[in-house]
């Protein structure tokens, strides 16, 4: 029996299931593409409300029922990570004490695929009477405004005609809502000039926190401390002897111009092995003749994630780190990244 013809308990083949899954993913990608093409100025109006809320010291409160509420919780978490205070609120619980969470400086994102979810519409009505700004996100396309849209300060339509997979369960609509939440958060953060450094301060722990740390904090081999910078005018043998004086020799030598102190090249253990295999007499040649000129480097203000990407893309085990003048400040070894559990050996 062919691998693709293996049957599931329902009698469908695995190949059929793969086709079905691809159809679902295609449907959802089409939904996002349509949304991108049909996006209108209401999006920018919603971003303005979010930014104004943050600048006024308010909180963006996100509400929805069922799957919309679960997606809303993620949107609130994304906003918070981007420097915009946000919380999710259950629309039913709001009428049983949680209305106290809402303040006049807050903005509310109300999510309802139909725009007619009773609990969400009722909450939006109360909040609008209290003077709060309301952003409505519905799955609707063309047609008359829904009850929620009529109440909202700004209404964003996702233009979802049908859910993926042929089932009524929310799929394309929740995917589009999630993507719209990301767009709102990122656009608001961009307008607020939110930086990588701001993001790092909110994610100090875990792998994400490590990746956003300055590369200087990961350097264990530092120029002037345990990394000897070698003039590119010496021979290969002399360069190796100088490097040995540092005790622990890194897997590459950084070569510099003796007068300016700027980096001019890199000579790796791999270069040395190839040189010896070719002709040991080359050890007496000036190292500038056999070094790698203009190697890939990182600036000292780079983040560790930049080094991880360079390692994965170019398989570069030693990455020289330089300052604004091109002078070496240290060497990041792949073992440093392995020690941080950011890459595998």
C-alpha cells in the first residue's frame, strides 16, 4: 500500500486529509489577502484611538464572547507587550462587577463576527453612553451596519464570507481577527516610536529576552582582555605564536591595521588547516596574504538575535564584533550561543 493511501478510522486516506488541510490553509490565506486589499481608513482611525488612549494614561480593554473572547485575550497580550496597557474583559462578567474596570480614558475593542452578539452589543451601548471610545471588529463584508457597528466610534470589517473547511466553526474569521489585532498593535507601536529596546525591557526572561540582549553582554572573548589583536603585517607563524600568549586561543584570529587599529581580516582554524594541507612553507608568508578580507562582522550595538541569524544563515562559528570605527571589541564564538541555549551544536 502506498504511504498516501493509508486510511484513517473514517476511511479517508492520509492523502485526502492533506488535501483538506491545504484547502483550509489556502482559504485562510485568501481571507487575509482579501482583508489586506479591502483595508480602509477606518484602520488608521482605530490606531489613532489606541494611541490617544495610551497617551492619556488609559487602558485598551478587549472584549468578545466565545472564540472572539479568546482571540481578544491574545490581542490584549500583544498590545501590552508593545507598551500599550491592555486587558481582556468578559462581556457577561462586565455586568456583574467588572464595569468598574472601565474608565473614561480607556478605549474598548469589541469583537463580534456577526456584530449582533447580545452581550457585546449591550456592553458597547453602556460604554458609549459613558463616553468611552469603542472600536468594533466584525467579520462582515458589504451590507448595512450591524448593531455593534452603529454603536462604535470606529468599525473595522474583516470581509469574511465563509469559514474555512466548510464548517460553521470560527476559523477564517478568528484568524483574520487575530491578524487585525496584530496590525493594530504594531501600527500603534510604530506611531509611538516603540523601539527594540522598549520591547526588550518588557521581555527580560526566557529565550526571547536572551535574543534581545545587547551582544556585548554575551561576549566572553574581549579585545584587550583575553583576545589578542594581531597586526596583519606579521607572518602566519608569528600570528599563531602571539595568539597562544592569550592562553585560550579562539577559533579565529582578528587581524588589524597596526596604525589605525581597524580590523582588516580574519584567519580561522579552517584557514590554517587548508594552508598546511596546501604547503607548510606558507606559514612563513605574511598573514595578510592568506587571511579572509572584509569578513562578516557585527556592530557592538547589535543584539544577540543578529548573531543567531548570522550563525544559522552562514554557519559562521566566529563572529568579530566591531565598534563604529571598525575597531574590534571582541569575538563571539558559536560556543557562547550554545552556552546560552540559543543554538544547537
